[in-house]
């Protein structure tokens, strides 16, 4: 499965296209406010207002046609744009160049520019430079998920700091949290295939019995193995990958765990679908996550109990507990405190055990 690029996600969603349109217009308007002192040497106040309004109308019209009208009335053509990296970037450049050409024509028609070869050459040169810059910027954004990169860099930085504090990255605390909150014992994991989503570098499943097949899935698996190099050899397998495209066959695991990771993914429903796909009939999903917490750049989903139940609709919720999250940014400390959340609308920590029941 190929992960969608940033531009592809924006272009495929009408609401995001509208936000992009408004962002363009805001930037365009602010630009004209910033250059007003320089423009007044050429224009009177009246002309400046007239020109600025005209520029913004031209920009608004061009972007509206490109981001709203064409997707609505020419969906097959726009679909070809969305599904090709080259087409997406070319389309964006074309929209921005059309604004430049519209402004250039406006200036000539209303006498703000003389129609000379020198002036035309200057305008074309400016458009070429502008389009090259925009093309490179768009290519960078389109080929790399910027938010994902920031999330992964932040996560890796956090663990590097933890490595400095304690080079061994101890993992002795994990057994308690993978068993006790769910009414399980270590023996319940024996002779099972277990997958931990967003496992981190410590070795979250090192405590399981030797008969257990223990696998950790994390986009930073290679970096985590390198981080552990020279200090300890992990017995569990670390596999590089995203939860939206789990690299295992259907019905592969008896137990899937996701602790403080499901709200970090890009596409939560796709991630939930993948977890449900790889879980065996009769298998368990053990889930710990924040709920009712505002979305952030690195945790882009604000989850509720109902939304989580909806995401995992193929599973049966067997047990749930909602804990107080008064100890900020300390999810395991809050679990140890085991204080029930009184106001269900406040931030909390959900502990949930789901089972895959077929038929």
C-alpha cells in the first residue's frame, strides 16, 4: 500500500481545498499590505486600493476555478491530476501562473504597464523564476509527508534523550501494563503470536514467554535497532512499517497491542481496519490511548470512546476503563494511580480490551 502524499490528501478533499484557497488568499492579501509603502511611490492611495482589490479578485477567481469548479464539473480530469505526482505539481504551478498572467494582463490593459518587449520579457522571466521555486517547494511537500517527518523526528529525539538519561533503556516495567490492566497474566501470552503497534525502542515484549512470537511494528524500527546497538540485543522482532499498511497476512496474530500509539497515526480508520485484518478470530486487541485530548501536530487525532468503538466496529468490546489523566504526559503513571475519570468529557486514558468474534 502506498501512503498518500500531502498534496494528494489536500487535493482529494474538498474541505482541504477550500482551506488551501483561503490560505492563498490570506497570504496574497498580507503580501499586498506589506508592499504598500513601496507601491505608493507608483500609485495613489485610490489606485493602490483599486489594484489590490483587482489582484485579489483575479487570484480568487483562478483558485476557485482550479480547486472548486474543475473538481466539481470535470471530476475525471481532476482525478488524473490527484493521482499523479507530476500532474499535482504541474496543476498547482499552473494555478499560480494563471494568477500572475491575469495580473500582468490587468496592468497592461489599465495602463499600469507599457506593453513593450522588455516589459513582457521581465514578466515571463519573473514567472519562470516563480514557478521554478514553487515547483521545487511543491515537490518537496508532495514526496514527503511533512507532518509524518516531524512526528518521527520528534519521537526519535525523545528516545535519544532517554538514551542519554539511561543508556540501557530499561524495559522491566512493561509486563505490568500489558497484563494487569486487562485482567491477564504472563501465561496468557504463551504460545501466542503477538504484535505491538508503535513498539518503541526499549523492547516492549521482551517479558513474554519464550514460546511467544513477539513482533513490534514501528516506522522507526531501523533507528531503534541502531539506538540499542552496543547495549542489548532485543529478542522480539522489530519490523519497519506503518499501521495503515501492516506487512502481514490476514488473521496472523492472536494478540495485537496498541499503547499510546493509535492517535499518532495519519489515518486512524485505515489503521483500525489493518489491525482488525491481521487479528485472528477469537484474538484480542489490547488498547491504551488518550481520549478527549486536543489534537496536536504529532498526535493529530482527538479520540473519544464512541469514536474508538466506531473505528473498531468489527471487534467486540469486552472490557473498558476510563482513568483520570491528571498527571500530565505520564500515561503509565496515571494507569498505576488507577483513579477513575469522574467527568467523562474531560481528558482521560482509555484502557480497552476488544475481541474478534466471527459469526
